[in-house]
């Protein structure tokens, strides 16, 4: 059973197979555009996916964090999976203790991977963990993703508006929903 988040849409051929349109809002891909290069819908501004389940690559702070921040990556991945995403993170491809430069090259290579059959990217977007701005590696990954027009958002922005607040609050990566008064 596949689920698709409210934050994504799929491009489909219309019934007479003459145009490619968004499955949610009806926006048409401009004539002459390769639909494989369209990453965001021009009408509803949702991320375009080319399969049943959208895939995200998680980035965030690793170096200097206890256990390389694995618990936070794991918790956020579980939340995103409950909302209908498949998620990968650097820990799936990099052994603990790997030298920083080698780890970054491996992570960036994975983040930019295609499906092996074509030039369609493997990931529909990049989900950034809390604190990514303070991570030298995550900032590099973010800048590369943005330069290549990959949708890059804080992880909570990938969740559908209906995602339960309690589910988000239970994650160790979460900040308090309401900041204390000054």
C-alpha cells in the first residue's frame, strides 16, 4: 500500500496523452520541457515525485554529537516514514569513525544519486534536521542541493498539515512547540 503526502504531487499524462499535468491542481508542464527536470509543481508548489512513495535524504549535524547523532536521524526518519516518505541518511552508507572528508564525499554522492536506470534523481528532496546550520557538512550538502534545484526544507515542512503534534513532540530532534516567554 502506498501513501502520498499532501506536500507532494505526481505529473500524469492527460486522457488524450497530449499534455503532462499535475495530479492535484491540473498545472501543465510547459510544452518542450523535459518532465523529468520538473522538481516542483508550478501551480500548487508541491514537490513532484515520480513514483508511489516520495524519497527524502536526511542531512544534519553528525560530527561531535553523541553516537554521531544516530538517534535523532532515526527518530526523524520514523516520523517522516509515518507520514508516507521513504528516507535515507548518511548513516546508511557511512561507517562510524570514517574520516570527515571521505564521509562527506560518500554522503554527497548518495544525495545526488539517480535511480540507476536514467537521470531521474533518487531523492525527491532533502530534509534538514534541527541544527543543520551549525554543521559544516550539512551546510555544504544544503548548498549543493539548492544549487542543483533539489527541494531542500526543514524536516517538519515535509510533514502533511495533519501530522499529529504528539508524534512530532516525541522526537528527540524536536524543539519545544512554544518557546518560553522572555
